[in-house]
C-alpha cells in the first residue's frame, strides 16, 4: 500500500530542473507526480515516476543526490470537504502529515493526494478502517 518516491536535492540555480527532466526523458522515465520545495540555496524535488530504481540510478550517475522514500497515495473525493474528511481522520489518531501534494491524474471521479506521514503503517490502517481508498503503487506508476 506504499508508493515509492524519489527525492532529488538540487542547487537553486537556473537550468538544474531542466537538466533533471531532460535526463529522465532521455532515459524513458515518465513523471507521474511532482512537488518542488525550495530555499534560497537548494531545492528538494519529489517525484513519483514509472521506474524509481532506474530514475535513481541515472540521476546519481549524473551527480545528483537522490533518496528513496515511501509515501501513501489516497483517493480523495473530489467535492468540498473531501480532503478535510481524511485529515480529520488522521487528526483523531494523532497522525502527523509531514507533507502532501496532488497526483497529476484523477482516479475515476476522485482526486489522488500523495502523503508522507510520521507513522505510515498507522496512517494506512486508520484510513482503510475509515473506508478511504489507499492506492497501490503499481496503479500509479503506469497510468
């Protein structure tokens, strides 16, 4: 029920993001979702891709610092309050959301949000117990 994510640490300077996307494109890696956070000196690019191992290898070979992380993909009802219901469930269990970002494709009539939790297994159990659909990684990598 977990999804593999790669995080790339990049200098905050012109052309670095273009270089990463060029490398991935030239090696046949498809970006499914992304989040970019930056400071004045560096950024963290978080990606869900169709082949994490290959992406990690080619980026490391190109001199980038890359880490693999497990995150959780959850279907969110695409209506007012849909995300709130999930967050209220997690709050009742005292599960912290470290970060989250949207997935680029809808799943049926629902949106998909990628979450990083402080207690991943507890979060998955709580979400499933409250009838939220936690998606398999394989469902996301090849949409």
